[in-house]
C-alpha cells in the first residue's frame, strides 16, 4: 500500500472509533468530547486537500511506506 492509502485508512478508523466513543446511543459511548477528535481529523483532511501536505503521510513515509501518486 502507498502512504496516502494508509493515511486514509487510519483517518477512517479514527473517525469511526471517535464516533462510536462520542455518540450517546453507542454501546461504546464514553464522552461527547470524542466528537471533537472527529472534527480534528476532518479539519486535517480538509487542510491536506488544499495544501497537498499531510503530517500523517510524512510519518508513514518515514516508517517505510512508499509514496503514492
């Protein structure tokens, strides 16, 4: 897998997990403040779309993931 694919998988997992932890009807509910983490991930995805730079992708490349197109 390429670094951008790994980043999108991680972002999707983070969003789903934080929703499960932050929505009161969820069996995994802990606190509504987990929804702030969902917003944080979304804001990072938005800024990376505009700037074409993502810290997580940089970290994945340093860990050995190959660069994608």
